[in-house]
C-alpha cells in the first residue's frame, strides 16, 4: 500500500507498483468500513488522479480496480476508466446500470454482518458494517437485474479464521443465484476478470476452466453441488481431491 496525493504522485506510485510486479492496481476512491481516517461516505482521488492511474496501468497492458462503496464514488471511478468495482454495496440502480453499460466488473462479497463477518468492536465501524450489510442484498439483486459482470470475493485477508469459511460464504449466494451461477462466478468468471491483466497475468495459462492447455486446478466433491450448493461449505468433509496447477494438495479418494 502507498499514499499518493496529486497526479505526479499517483503516476509514480502506480508505476512503482507495476515495477514491483503488480498484476493489476487497486486504488481507493472512497472511504471504508474499517478506516480510521476516511469515513465511508467520502470521495478520494479526483478525476485527473484516477485517469493518471488508469493511463499508467494501460501502458503496462493491465487495469485498475477500485475500493469504493457509494454511488458518486463508483460513478467517478467508472467515468475515468476503472475496470472493476470492489465492494460497492451502497450503489443505487442508476449506478448499477452504469456498471453494466460500461462493461465493467463488480467484485462483490456477502457482507451480511453475521457470524462470518470480520469482527468489529469499534461502534462506528460496527455501524458502518450494518449499513453495508443492508446494502448487500440490494446490490446482488440489482447486479443480477442489470446483468452486470459479477466476480466473487471475500475480503477476509485480515481475518485468518475466516479462511475456512470461504465455501460457506459462497454458498450464501443461493439467496440470489442458482447453483450453476454461483459456481461459475467463483471459477470461470473470476478467471475472466483476472485475465484483464494481459501480459502482467502471473498465470501463464487459463484459469477457471477445465480444458486442454489450462492450468490443472481441480476440486472433486463428494456429491453434486449443482443440486446441493451447501456441499462446498464443508471442504474438510466434502472436498475429496484438491489440485492446483497440476499438483495434488489433498487426495482422500
């Protein structure tokens, strides 16, 4: 992470990240739930600063994604070339339609303020968490209505205990999507989004598909998740074989 203020600094910091090997660049065009100094409703980065980041990544054949929650922040990011909105649970319908019309991606997470949420003790952070939870259901519904290209994320990188809940969190999407849509979102669709990084993509073959020439990433499940999506919620019990890039990490078949 790096702080950048003004177009020259944005250019320098983005180029620095690319030189260090970044496959894509994430900027913060709005505040956050856990943020101490930037409230969730504020806008960050001017149009010119966002365009500078986008131009720098475009020169390297890759793209910018943006952490942002509010309609105004999302729209500003899209107007200036951001290819993927990260979070965005406060988007209104006009903003969701804009995501769709721009052909951008929307990386959503099931932020539901439930037992699987990142723990919050600060009252302001907890209030923000509840506000985002209220917007999550609406966001998924609007995204589906407007046929937005939706990706799957968890945002549990600061919550190691949450790692084991990834399948459980994914299964929660059955409130809004059928089982085939859920599985496609977490595999093939995420692969499509990552492929926007072009030559910066660290994966030198396709991911998210099972076909000749693709990376051999395979999970064998005891049961049919197309019929019962809850099977993916218990990987220890139901995932009998796990292969990543052709290497077997688990095999109890």
